[in-house]
């Protein structure tokens, strides 16, 4: 069966397209993308979507303008919608050009997909690209999931990113291009061995193919098996996460300890990924040691991206924290001015307003009956020996309240209190209010998260 028939069968089995949908094809004018475009054009009407070609002139080679002109003429002659753009020379970095070019390219593809409400973006990655990618991952190391290499399809900007040529070798693609007498352009930079992929392509791949002509097929089989096994593992991990979950953001230490060592690592990896954090061996080891350390019922580990791993007795979670500039010293005393928002630490703002007819009593509001001599009210850092009145007439120190509320030791120095001009503590903010007697509220202290 020739490549065109195999391609049509693959498209039909996958069910990727419908005639009323739009598919964006990334075309560089190289042999791979020109073959992809031609094969898509030749699909039967019932399998073929509306085609739109997206081309990026990276302005890295003199030949780029020739390629752009050729593609413009080609699309005009074949009545195909063409969208193209230039990567400004001024935006070219001194280092990492390949990665920067890819970011620019895919940002453009995203824009085109959104503009035309396209259901899919098609790229011309093939079996040799897949093998090169897997070998690069093996050389560089990383997570097992990376050995899946290039996926045949994956979500992309509300649609799908599809690689229909992934099952075909470079040799098959070139043979088809010659048979069909297609026009394409070679990128001379692909011949230089100054990047790892090119060295693998020119020096390693030929040797492996000579050792076993079925090498590319075996790579495809292994990546398919790995993808299936990882999917099964993800499904099982999701079940285990539900077993140890306490609420939307936290998990049980005791239930986690009841898992096998393999399961413990799997759920921690999933939690880190869910928090958009890198899953490093160091993070995993530190987290596992902390969760298994009964001598530390409360503790915090600093993570990347202004996040922390927090353990509080039988509960653990990953939370975002407010970044504090270096050498920042918290202001000990801030006067809250009536009807004006005053910034506090932890991303909060506060103001004191006349009491309304309907006073809220949630964690961000406190009703007050204040005498003139008790104004102004201030917000400052809590001190361990600060005391709040209790309902029974006694008092309790801030230190004792923080212990009762199981506030982790590293967070205790960051608590705030509201105090009167006479120094009476009205509120350990977010935790406990003073049981002051009042006949009728005349003020309301309001807190708000900064926008």
C-alpha cells in the first residue's frame, strides 16, 4: 500500500477531521510539510477539513524569502487560504535561537487557530523525528513520561495538535515527494552538526538503522506501549489521590503513609504537577522525609514559584505565599484611617468605616463599639504576650491561641492584630476576636485581599 493510501486509512481510523471544520497546517516549504500539505489536499471530501496554511518566515536565512514567495504562489494556485508572518530580526536572541523561534512560531499558530476557530493544528513530524527525540531524551535524562517522545495528538488551544505523518519514515516521505514531483526547499542549517539533534540524525541514526532496519518501527511500538502504561498509571494515581484527599487543597498524612512507597511517590508527583511545580528528586525526597517525620508535626518546605509545601499535623498541602522583598522589615504599626484602604502585609488591605445596618461577621469583618479615646485603631504584628478577652471574662495570649489553632511555627511571626489607641487587642486577624462588651456597634473594621 502506497503512502497516500496509508495516510487516508490513518485519517479515517483516527476520525480527526470533518468537512465543516478548519485545520491549520504548519508549512515551512520543506519536504516534510509539503508532503503533508499534498496528502491533505488529496483526501476524499468526506475526510478533508477546510485547509489553512500557516507559514513563518524566521528571517534566519537568505533563502527564507524565496520559500515564502513559492508558498504564496502555491496557495494562490491551489486556492488555499494562507496566513504568514515574519519573525523580526531585532527579536532574534544571541543564544537559544532554535527555542525562541519555536516559541514565536507556536504563538503565531495559536493566534491563527483562534482567529479562524480551527479545530486542529497539523505539523509534519515523522518517525525519524520521533526516534531522534527519544534518543535526545535518553541522553539528557529526565522523567519517564518524556520518553513518549512526540505524541500523535494532544490538546492545543481548545483544539488538537495532530502529527499525521508520525507513522512514516523520512525515506517514505522523500520517496513520495519524488514520485509526485513535488517542489520543496532544503534548509541548509539542518546539515550542520552544531546542535545535538543534527548530530544524532547524521551520526547515530544511520548506524542504528543499519543494525536493524526495523529500528524506527520498534521506537514507535515502545512509545505506544509506554503511553498506554502511563495512562493506566495516571488513572490509578487519580484514584489514590481521591483516597488520601481531605478537601480541594489538602491531603491526609496518615492515609498517605498507608500507601506503598511507589504509590507515595506517584501521588506526590501528581500533586506537584497539579501545582505547576517541577517534579525534582530533591523535592520528592525532602517531602517524603517530612511526611514520615513524626517528630515534626508542623513544618514548611520552600518550593519554586513562591509556593510552599505545608504539613500541619495530619494535613498537608501546597500553597502560594506572598513574596517579600529582600531586607524588607514589616512595619510594626499602621494606623487605619476611616474610609481609606491601608495596605497591610500578606496582600491585605484594611479600613475602618461607620457601622452599617447590616454588619457582616465573617473572617474579614469585625463589628466594634469604640469610644473616642480608643481611636485611632491600629494594625500591627502580633506579639506572643498580646492578650484577648474571653467570653468568661478571662484572657488568652496570642501564643496560646496560635497553638490552639495549630498554626505552624514558621507562620506565627506573621500574624496581625488590631488594637485600640489604648493598646487593647481587638482582633487576632483571621483567627479570634476579643469578647468585648458593646451595646450597639458604631464602627466596622473591614479587611480585603489586594487586587
